[in-house]
């Protein structure tokens, strides 16, 4: 039985009348989306949220009066709903947009250029529909930061991790910032080698890496062609011009390939999972995290068939549940877990003292 789809009831909040009309025209052409109202300020939006009861909001960062970041924080506190940030600041002020992700936005889009308007419209409409249908949720990480930031992990010395030689691979797209900022700080300084395929706007890479390097005991770095997979190292593959694959076994390494997108994705999570399965088979723990679309599903299915341990982030903690849900539906997932439990599951699968197959 095909589930009934909920219509997206969108409130567009932007101080530019031109941009309000532009976003409205995108949504008017899209199936399953209704624009219930437009607002030029946080004050207007506040009233419309009560009156019109939207289930998705698009929000500009730079507005008169209360700015978009402060209003986003208010929405997340008082009337939580999926919020998508749309702003020119995503091009020249990545830090502000990254703060929006930390405060609860499910994604940030740069306002489009004349060259990419059609692609922009398709991506934005797909995310809005996903949000309205319960497969996109509000980020929680920002509200947890005070308890988790700082350098407390430097002040105690946990037992050495008893590594069994397995590697870990993971993927994320929409919502991946929230997921990685919750997952990766839970991995120890001497934990298993990990490669993460992350589809993210290029402007967000630097602020994300800065935060991960500050908060993670393990060493976090951008994926490098030919770099061996070493314990205690997390390689993030997010270059939109290359795919990351796992090369060789034993003594595995990352290889970066400059080839065409795979099913529209580059880097391709499916390619990462499939090469890990072919190279290392049952010696791999794979995790498919929050994301839109189905990238990663074919690859993690291959990993499951090869005897690897396969994990999906559960729907309750995903910002966008489409990719994990598709992996579950394909029968490729052994364990469905909240994001706060996935680090422990990866470590259990890579720890010599634990029978991970049990």
C-alpha cells in the first residue's frame, strides 16, 4: 500500500519581494507544494505561523529587525518545523549559514544564479516535499552543544581501543552536518579508520572541518588520494569533483576518482560502499546516515550481501530519512539505530573483544 503524501504547506520568509515571488513561482510549479503565505520579516512570519499553520518554512538570513538566525532559533524553540535557509550569505558568509545548520535548519541553499536555476528548483522542491512528509526533521545538535563542546576528552585517558582490523565507511547528505557533529566526537583517538562520503555545499566544508577537528578525539581530515586507512583517522570525502573508493586489502587506502557522477551523485556513497564490499567484504562496518534521495542504497546492499555489518540512522533522529528508509526497504540494514548510538555500534563492530556478528 502506497502511503498518502502530505501536501507541503510552505511559508516563504524573505525581505526581498523579488525573491518571494521567485520562490513562490518554483513552488507553484511543483507537485505537492502549496505556498500558504509570504512574509518580509520575522514579525510578519511570527503572526503567519500562528494563523496559517505551515509545515515547512523557507527563511532568509539577512532581514530587517530580527535576523534570520535569531528567528530560526525562536522557531526551533517555540514552534519547531523543518526550516530551509535561502540566502545570498551562503555564498559569501558560509559561517552564518553554518550557524543556521547548527541552530536547527535542515539545509542551507545559496540563492541561485541564472545558470543553475532549474537544478536549484528541483533540489529545493524535493527537499520541501520530503520535509512535509515527515522524512525531514529539525536538527538537535545546536541545543546539545553546551554540554559537549570544550576539550574534556583531553583530561581523561580511556582504555586503549582493542581494534580487530575492520574498517568503517559511512555516508550522509542533507542533514549530514548535524549527524557528523553528533557521531564523530564519540569515536576515540585510537579507534578504527573511517571514511565518510558527505554531499555538502563546498562553502560549508571549512567551518565543518574546523568544528570536527576541535571536538573529535580522532584526527579528522579531508580524504586524500592514496592515503592509507589508519586507526584514529577519519577521512571526509566531500569534493564534488571526485568519488572516494576503497583500494586494496589488506593495507587499504582511499583512492579518489575523477569520473562521471553515479546516478547523479558525486561523491557517490554507493561507490564507496560497493568498493569497500568488494575489497574488504566482511571486514567492513557501513553506516548510512540522514540524506535525501537513494544514493548509498545499492552500495550498502552489496556490503550487506558481502557479510559486512550494516547500520542505518533511524527515522526519529534523521533530518531527512529518504536514504536510510530506502536502504531499510531494500533489506540492506542489520541495525537501525538513533544517531547517538551509532558510534558505539561502529566501535563494537571493530573491537576485537566483541563478536560483532552476534
